[in-house]
C-alpha cells in the first residue's frame, strides 16, 4: 500500500501529465484517490493541476466532510463521491477537459461507433453523459448509472471522467480517449467515416471478454 506522501506525490505527478498533455487549462479539472475505507484524497477547489502543492491536497470522508487540509475540496466532489460509492473497485478518478473529446459532444458526434479496434476491446463503447451544470450536484446524477458499466465517460459540453485501479490506469484511459477522439476527427477531415463491420465488432467483443475487460 502506498503511503500518504507517495499518494500526494503521485497526484502531483499525474496533475502535471494531464496539464502537459493539454487535457486541462489553468485551474480546470480535479483528481482524487480512494485512501482507506473511510476517506479519499482530492485536489482543492481552484488549484492548478499542472502546479499542485502536495501539502495542499485534502482528505474528505464519504459524506463529503473535510477531515484534513485547508481550503475547499474540488467543486466536483459530489461526482467523485458518487463514483466511489457505485464502484468499490475504483481507486482513482481523473476529471479533465480534453478538447477533442469534449468537442465530439459539442458537435453531437459519438465515440460509440466502432471505428478503432483497440477502443472496442478496451472500452466497449464510450458514452456521453447528458449535459449537467459543472460544479453542481447535477454532475453526480448524470454519471451515476453510466459509471456502473463504463470506466470512461464524456461529459456533454464539458469534459471527461476516467476511473481506474490506480492513477496511472485512469490516466492511460484518458490518454486513449483523447487519442481516439483525435483519430476520429482526423478521419472526418480526410473523408467519410467507415465503421468496422458487425462481424469484426463481434470478434473484437469476444477478445474483450477473453481479456476480462468489464
Ligand atoms: Zn470540469
């Protein structure tokens, strides 16, 4: 098990990575890690993921009460709490505003059509949660049912949330999401989208099952 300090350093590290990758700007986004049974560690409201202070992360319990740390927890805390409650297997959550994945929702496009074999194998499909006003309880409501079956969700007109068994796992899913969105966008710029055939999708879903993806 990682120590308190190792987790702080890990959140700072992945904060830098998501900022450098352009998945957030300024003080966008938030990151959390499930700690013991009764608490999680989360970034503070208004903190810049690219320049986090490891000492400024907060401990919060599952009713949303701050147990330790100064300032207010991220305004998307209700979404994080809902996800941890719904998914006991989830140990880390990253919420960001990846531009191309977000643009897909704005343009009413979809990443659910089967165009990339790796995405079908790893994610099955990537749903878009209905629009919710950011920083309100609405964000928790719109992901509540989707998170039961998906580790990667696009938030309509807003961003994305990815979850995993570690911060690295959640970050890799986020990278793959934005990469898939970029590939789809490029294909659309070049011409018509040609989805994989039903037969090929069936084969990919069998591989997905064999590999034990949720
Ligand atoms: Zn956001």
